[in-house]
C-alpha cells in the first residue's frame, strides 16, 4: 500500500520465490507430513500486444511476470493424487483413473488435468500418484494467468522428476499438454499463449509466439533502460459470464479467417480491400475482422519498434490496439475503460486492456518514476465511478518456469 495525498493504492509486490517455496513446503508438511521431493515455480503473464488473434493463427507478444505459483510435489508409489492449496479450503483426493474430460470439477481439475494430459499425449509413459501443495503470488481470475502458472509449474515438476525433456522443444510439448488439461479436463477455452509464456519466456524479453506452429522468438524488452515502466492494472472487475461472447466472436472470425487464408490474413498490406470483400457477403463481421487484421499488423509494428530500441514509440500502438478491442471487437467493460482513460489522462504514453476482456487487467506504458501518480489517478477515478479499487503490479519481463528447491 502506498499512501497518496488522498488515496491509498494497492500494490502487489513481485513474488519472493524463496518465501513462496517456504510456504508451499509448510503447507505440504502440514497436510501430508514430511517433505516434498522438490518445489517448482511458474510465472503469470501479461500480453503486450496481439489480442484475440491467437485462435486465427496470429502472432502474440506476452512476457512472464515476476509473480508466480509454486508447487511442492512428492511422488507416491501408488496411483493416488492429493491436491491442496493455500488459496482454498477444498482439498482433492482421487486417482489418475478418476481424471478425464470434465472430471474432477473445481480447482483440482488444473493439476489433475495436467497429469492426465501428460499421460494422454505420452509425454510421460507412466504417471504415478503424487502429493501436490500449491501456493501462489498471482491474483486468480484477473487475466494474469494464474491457471497456466499452476499447470506449468506442475508440468515442469513432473517432467524433471520423471525424465521428460525440458529444453525449449520439451517445454513446447509441456505447454501443449497444459493447454489440453485446460481445454479437455477443465473445459475452458485457451489458446496456448499463457502456457507458452509460463514455460518458454526469457527474463528481459517478450516472447513472440506464432500461434500457427508455436515457434517462438525472444524480443529484447527492457523498460527500465528506456526510462519507462509497464504498469499492470488488475481492475478487480466482478466475474462476468463472457464464455458465450467469446465463443461467438471466435467462431465468426475463425470461419472467415480460414476462408481468407493465412497469406492474406497476415501479409496483405491493403486491409481495406480484404474488408470490402468481407462486407459484400458478411457486413456484420467487418468490425470483428478489422480488429483481427489490424491487430496482426500492429504486432509486426511493435516488434519492429522494439528491435529498433524505440520502446517509447509503442505507446501509440497500445492505444490503437485498445481502441480496436473496445470499438470493433467489443470486449471491454467500464472497469477497463476507466483504467485506460485515467492512465492516459495521468500522462501514460499508451494504455490498453490486455487479455480476453470483459474484466481482468489493463496495461499502461509510463515514464519511470510516475507509477505512484498514475496508480493514484486510476484508483481515484475508479472510486469516483463506484468501481472496485484496482490492484497494481510492476510489469517486469521475467523468467519462465524453473525449480526452486
Ligand atoms: P486466470 O488464469 O486469468 O487467473 P482462470 O479463470 O483461467 O483465470 O484461472 C483461475 C482458476 O485457476 C482459479 O479459479 C482456480 O480454479 C485455479 N487456480 C489458479 N491458481 C490457483 C491456486 N493457487 N490454488 C488453487 N487454484 C488455483
Ligand atoms: Mg487462465
């Protein structure tokens, strides 16, 4: 908490990894007795740019946060799985055989789903039972991907303990398995960006992920050296049932993107010409596809600017992305609009909603040293509009998943 002139802002400090491991180990000892075989960590993420284009094979540009989740794990010599978390009273005990599409329900679907998927894809030939204790420094359900942090920490733990490859290719397979866990066992639509960031990102870099084939490039991203900071704003917006909205948009742009073909979708310089063709048969889809086509090109622009060291210049692209999501894709909400507008009014170089929308988080590119002023302005604006008080995080591009102890 930082005391301002008239508002108090809520800051979430970067995760202290040793402390995270200590708490996870303490929970493990308390609930299972004894010590874990090891403790593994995976980070949450934010997406700098490339929103709602993962499912049409676009390129996205997330980076790993310095906030993450630890899992303390011990292998068992039977097939029993036990899961506990500091985030919930609800423990889960079952066997590998109990896990499948839609089972179990609740939070244990994430860890149990990972074990199921590792087996399903034959990444691990025989998955034994295990005891799993979770402790996280990532806010849940805020669009910062606490789900992938949990999945990926466990997937890396199992891979390292049971000898599956954990080089970048091995990690890409683990990311695929975590996506399957979330799609099939949890039953949530997720495209692979979160899991790729958690397992494959590099400190000081953004991860340029091609969602057609999951190849990656690491783009240097050092806000501090540019005299800047990236402020992450968790709006704490109430949960909205947006699955139907997401599904409708996704189905429509997937269908049209397939018809257009990957070449035109990604490389055609004349976006208006493509939109005119779409307008002839499906006029209602024009704004949605305008977002997709322009966002794909904005990612290329941002990557070029970052490669040229022009970090401050990406502010305008963040703004355009946010406007496109708000007006053409229609996935914003009052809490996100408030955060973006207040950040820009307080002097941010650029700001936009990040993640799927309808709540969750926003990002703002600000000058170094202005985070207190900007966060206070956003908090004050939320209070004036009777919106929830937001929480702030420093967006520092950080390491992917690794072992802690
Ligand atoms: P996000 O990934 O943006 O945080 P999701 O809805 O995708 O939001 O995932 C949040 C869910 O992941 C939680 O509701 C919970 O089921 C599970 N989860 C994440 N972290 C933990 C944790 N530390 N302990 C228990 N469950 C967790
Ligand atoms: Mg998630």
